[in-house]
C-alpha cells in the first residue's frame, strides 16, 4: 500500500470514528451547514451516528396496551396487541406501544395511535361496537418496598374510548 | 512508537474475523426475520398497526421518510403488500446467501440496503439490535467477508490474501464496539439504578422483560447489586481489557456470559446473539495470517502482541 493510500484510509477511518464518538455523545452535525447535513446523512446510512444508552441510566417498566372490546349486548373481552407468537415480534410491539410514553405531550398523536390500534381490534373482533384503550405499565415496587409489603400495581398512562364508525374504520 | 502504531493499524490481516462476523450476523438476522415474519405487514404496511400517514410520523425529522414513497408513487394497499413481501423475501434470500458466502459482496450490499429500508419504514419498532446490525452490515460491505469459509472462496472468486486495508477496517470495527460499550457503561453508571441493583431487579421482574419469576431476588438484594456492578465493570472495562492478550479471553467470556444472561433471562435472544457474535468474531477470531499466507507476504510485519 502506498503512503498516500495509507494516509487517505487512515484519515477516512479517523473521521468515521469521530462521527461514532459524536453519535455516542448525542452530537448531531445537522446545524453545521451543508457539510453538517452531509455528515448527518452519512452517519444515518453508516450507523455511525447512533447512541448507546440502552437501559440507561434507568430501566423503566415495559409498556403494555390493554383493549377492552365491547359488543352490542355489552359483553366485554380483553385483548392485546402482543400475539405471543414470537418474542422478537412482541419486543417490537412493546417499542411501538412505548411511543405513547415518548410522545406524552402530544395528545393529538396519542388519540390517532389509539384509533389506529382500535381499528386493528375492530378487524379482529367484527362484533365489537366499542374499544376501550388503556396504555400503561405494571409497577413493580423497589426491592426494599416489596420486602416491606408493597404490592405490584398497574399505572395507566393514556386511556381512550373508540367507537366503530358507521361508515368506515373507527373514530376516537 | 510510530512503527508499532503502523503495525497495529496496517499490518496485513487475514479475512477470518470478517467471515465469522458474516456467518454469525447472517444467522442471527435470519432468526430475527423468521420471528418477525408473522407480524411483518402489521409493522411495515401503511394499513397495519399504524394506519396511513401515522406510519410516517416517527421518521427522523431531517431525513426523507422512506414510507412516503408509497403514496408518492401511487402504490395502493395491495401493491404495497406485494412490494413489501418481495423486499422481505429478497432480504431473507440475501441473508441466506451471506451465510454461505455466495456472491458475498453483492448479497451483503442487498442485505444492508433492505435492512436499512425496513428500519427506516418502521423506526418506532426498532431497538438496539437493529442499530448494531445496521452498523456491522455497513462495515461488511467494505470487508473481504467472502474470502474465507465461503462458496466464493471454494469457487475461486475470492482470495484470502492478507491485506493492510483489512487490518485497518478490523481496527475501526473493534474501536467502534469499544466506544459502544464504554458509552453504554458510563451512561448506566451515571444513574443510581445500576449501582444499587434496582436496574437488575426491574429488568428481571417488570412485565414484558421477565421470562422467569425473579421476585425472590428482593430477599437477596446484594445479588442484584453485584450483578449491576458486574455489568458496569464489563462494559466500562471493555475498551481497556479486550485488547491485551492476558485479559482478552476473560473479557470475551464475561461479555458472552452477560449477553447470554440478557438473552435467557430478559428474552432478548436476537440482541444477545448479535452482541456475542460481534465480540467473538472481532476479538476472538485471529486475524493473523497463517504460515502459507506469510510465505506470500515475506516482508510484511505482524500486528504485535496487543491485539488480534
């Protein structure tokens, strides 16, 4: 390998690793003008701009969405988005449900999410007239609190009531 | 010093670590694809769990959302299903070809591109494994991953001649992994939960993660504290102890044990498999040229005793 080629490859490698470190530090070069935008695109495509704070600094309870399906006679059935078919699919479903937490200040978006998921429930349960959406998580007490007698519980983060539309789909 | 650094970065390296990474990553991603298949259209179709424009509401704000291509190209629901299924089959086919090393460069490119397409289409369902898979598929585009343990090698389409550029690429991949573990460990250590054991407790017992009943752990909190600190030591110590020969095997074993635990007890099987593949292939598989390789590279120096 020639000196020039070595120097060129080393420079490219150093710049790439610089972007890796910047990504880890949550620095986005988008605002740095055209070069910054090009670097952002490169970081996104190469994965160099990703962060690494998995389960850090804290571990939250896993989110869960419960759907109470109500038919014309008032009979109730509870269903979930998770299918239990594969763990990987259910993990992805959890990430999807977690959007309700991440977008907790955007009520309009959360209502749209509820309507979209309720539409899935109406498709699964053709007899359903109403879907009650309850997104939250099971709260496990801290170890010391559990030893002191505290019990696990459920904490709702978002609730919605979606009625079947007489024309198409569902409305929140 | 300069000569040592040059050897560390540019001494010719064999392709075995890349081949091991190619095989391990392809196998793990195939397992993932098969597990996602039952919910494929629910996740990626505009008529799935996020209907219509809601599907594209979570794309990064400064990058073009790929999902908007469907309505732009006037693709209706049935056509979108067909396009997605064809892309899904191509992705699985690319991974199978990667696994056996058939036309490795082209199929790695196809696997990386389609992986990027799917993670861009449904960013709200991604998690850590997708980030690492995307990063290392991208690296494999530039690596001689088909130069060993492959049909390409058997057919004479690829040569496993040790290359200086292979060493540099291997170093970049290794340093990237070190950065990832270091940042992950430091971020964990910045909160109390990993130091007082609560993070371990929550990971093992909260609904969704817990595959087993670990409520007994509340009676032996010291065990949770020890486990939490072990994770911090393994992750923060990774960039220090994975390089020297004396500690490398111990650290590989510790990382494998940590991720095996995550896979078994938290149910993150694919994530665990990918992370184990990364450490084992990049640090556990020797990149030193064999004797027959060296006869062809008489004048080239070895990489030194610090690392593979």
